[in-house]
C-alpha cells in the first residue's frame, strides 16, 4: 500500500519533499514511491521500503547504509537501489 511517515524530520529520514515538511507531525504520504509498498524497515536515521520490484532507501547514508555505493550524507527523497 501507500507509505506514510511522520515525526522527526532531520536528515531526510521521513522521505518527504520540502513542501511536506511543515506538517511533519501528521502522517504524510511518501510520494516518490509509485508502486505499493510491501514491507518497511526503519533504522535510527534511515528507512528501507520494499515494493514488488524495487528497494527504496532514504535518510542518513554517511556509512553506506542506503546501498547506493557511496557515502552520501543524506537522501531526502526515496531513491531506488540499483543493485536489485
């Protein structure tokens, strides 16, 4: 189904666009994942969302935990992990 996030908005861990962050205390739909989300796993600063065909990550990535092959500091919007 659809993925909704809310809470602490630091470092992109909610996967919300800038225009949505002002209402971060209310559930907001993560818009950049078009396919239904099957499973979600959350770390202290990042999130992984699984769809039927893709793996998406967002949030802190300074230790490579987003799976994009780089040590990017953060990804504010969901990004597909190319390896899968």
